């Protein structure tokens, strides 16, 4: 008898009298119960807990607020996806449309401005799917500053609702990126280090 047969035989003997595993529960929530105002407030709170800089923005003031945020961070040259709407492109800045920019060029910029596909209130998470107004995953990983525009209508309460909104991205085989706060990691001593695997600073502008 080989060692493999011996081990498998012992496993079969050990589980011979075991009862069948109970069926997995499927009665989890598939939709939230809160209204838009409460849902938005929860998202802002949870995203802030992840050290994101979260700001509420009135519709129509996106470009002005973006310009102010860039001034605060000393950002002058920013990457933008080709599909970012004109009214969300701040004036007075060097905006570089992504045309498959290489990593060295991206690293030479001060930041990136994108939209998102959906945001999850319960976890403070932003979901990107490389849609035209979001751009390639690379442009949100290399620059040190990421400014993300989130429309209030894009905020859902819980994860299953967000998954339901990702059907098209999945069918089109687009990459899906979930972002909860700026990039961060810690060493064995639990010293937190930000900016290792992505932007050091995440600014979230909630429009609505």
C-alpha cells in the first residue's frame, strides 16, 4: 500500500460516520433599506474612516471644486480618462488625456481624476471598471493622488447591490477594482505605510 492510499484510507475511516454538511444559507440581504440621504451620509462616513478625504459637492460645481482640491495638493499636471465629461475638467491645469501612457509618464504626473461605476455605503468602497470616464486601471495606481467623482445616484447600501450593477462590466471582461481608502500596507511591526501599491492620497467628491 502506498503512502497516498494509506492516508486516504485513514481519511475515509475518520469521516465514515460523519453527518452531511447542512446546506449553505441563502437568505442573506440582497438590497438595502435606507434612503438616498442616509445612504450617502453612511458612505461619506465609512470612506472617511479609511482615511479618504471625502467632500460633498453641489451639482455643477465639480470643476471648481476639482481646481481647489488640486491647488491644495499642489497638483498641476493630472491624467484624465478620455471619457471624463468636459464639465468635470477643471480649467487652469495641465490635463493629460490617457492614450496608453507608459508608467514613467504616469509617474511624472501629480495625480489623476476619474469617475466610478458604483460606491458601497456599508464599506466605504469605490468600484472602478475601466469605463470610459474611469480609464485604465494603471492610471489610478501609479500617480500619488487620486481624485474620484462619485455621483450620489451611484451609491448603494450593500455589496450585493453593487455586484448587480457590475453585470455589464463582467460580460465585457473589464477589470474590476475595489478601492477602500488610499493604498496602505503594514510591516510585521504593524507600522502603516501608505502609497506602496497605489495612490498615497484619495480624495472622494460626492456630487449631489
